[in-house]
């Protein structure tokens, strides 16, 4: 059975490479405990506007939880995520019962 582990950058208004590293270590710990790791996700791809008010107010304030800014410039955490994908891209499909193609 596959289990899903997720984290959101909403608690951390400015996501960092260190925070992504922490979540990766948690993923690897789950893997050592024989949980099937299906993949990684990050929300959101780019920064959000007015997330700090839950979209209840139209302030036009940019909140930076994204892998890139609103001009699509990749943040350091975006580059770290790219390295993560490169590291696991061949491994996850071979170890997963969910991702197998019959």
C-alpha cells in the first residue's frame, strides 16, 4: 500500500533549501521504515498573491512559497527541487507497485 506524505510552504512564508532538505529527510526516513514512496510534490510552482490573508483581502501582496517568483525566476529552493527530481527519477518507478505499467 502506498502512503502519501505532503508538506506545504504556507507555514513558512519563504521556503528555503533547508526546509526542502528537512522534508526530504522525512521522506527518506519513511522509506527506511518500508513505506512506499511514490513521489514528491511542491505547491505551488510559483508565488501566490494574498495567501497571507487566505485570499480574504485583495491587497496585491506577493507571498513567496513558490519554486519560482511571478516572473518565473527560479529560487534556490527550485534548483534544490530540480536536484531532488534528478536524484530520484530512475529509482521511484522501479520501487513502486503503484507506478508499474503492466
